[in-house]
């Protein structure tokens, strides 16, 4: 069994307590609350970031992309502008939501906040990999379908930024260190640049989902992402999900831009070994 998606018509099944998943020689047990990556429909692997200032603009983009993608990221800007009701509406319409809150606080505060997120019914939630934040979030998510993603190193950071924070290592070394800690804490996945995805996959096998932001098509502006990759590069490196915001949001035709990215993703999956 490989990492290729079954196509837009494929459906995941969750019959038993544990489902076997294998990628590149690694075999792990995946909890039944998680869909094994190889069973995820291809158009659900692209997460569109609703990085807009109003619920009306978010709704417009969701409507434009209806039937093309069904997974959306709601970040801090829209969380504050629209509140939890907007998230509930998306879920009620059959959309999946990635709540990009990037929690970082004392464990008890994180735990109580994650319990509130569980009640919302979102699919993914980000917390920073720092101290006891990840273990607290994982504990609070137990028994639910919420999957916790540990933020490793933001894609807007390069080596100079890392050193400026006092870390005497490369971004890759810090990403791998944090990914390993997240995995040991029972985290479901990590948010990491495509530049580090291959090393994470080699280290973790299928024990971590890899969600990759900072996606830019060849020849386009990287904006403030210093460790950006193309959709094809991210998939070849082992990413399970790609997060795309501005290249879709700011495109003259967001629907076509999304379809173009999906086509590049599909073409890349076809080159993966069986």
C-alpha cells in the first residue's frame, strides 16, 4: 500500500480499532479516530487557508471553491472576526476545518482550551511544540476525532532568524528535534516546511501526519515564506496535506488556481513508487 490517494471518489473506512498503514517500508497502527493517509481523497489533502478579515469574504471564497475542495484553515484573523459560529457553520455544511490557533500557554490553560475546541468538532488544531504544551493538548483531545498538530518552525524563519532566537542549530535540526518530541508525546502530526518533510518521514514513518504550508507554484512569489516549496516538491518529500492561502485567495480566478494546484498534486502522486 502506498501514499497515493485513491482519487476524488475514494472513501476512507474506519471499521476496527486499529487500521494498518504503510509508507516507504514503515508500518504503524493508526487509531480509528484518524483516517490513514493513503485512504484520504486527493482533494481533501489540499487545505485552503481562509486568511481574510471578514466572514463575508471567507464565505465568498468557500462558495467559489464549492465542489473543488472541502478542507479549510481558519486562522487567528478569521477566528477573531467571525468567532466559533462560522466554524460551526462550515462543519454543518460538511466541510472540514483546520483551526490554526497555535496555542502556547501553561498546560492547564492549554488543556481547557483544547477541550473547547473538541466541542467545536474541527479536524485539526495547531499548538506550538514547546515545553508541556503538546502533551497537554494531546491529553485533552483523547477520545475525540480532533487531531493535534505541533508547529515546529514557521516557514517565514530562516537560519538567521533561528539564531536570533538563541538556537545554535539549523532550521532543519530544530524542526527534527521538535518533531521527535511531538511524536514522543503522542501528537498526531506536525506542521513543517517541505524542506524538512523528507527527514521527518524518515524519522517518524507513518507515526506523524505532515502538514506543509508555504506552498508556492514554480515561478511565483514566495511572499514572506523563506522556506517555501512547490506542491510537487512537498508531496515528493512526504507531506500528507498542503496548506495554501494567498496563491488562491489573491488569484484572479481562485477556483482555477485551486484546480491547477490539485492537478500538480495529482501528477506528483502518480510518480511516487508503489
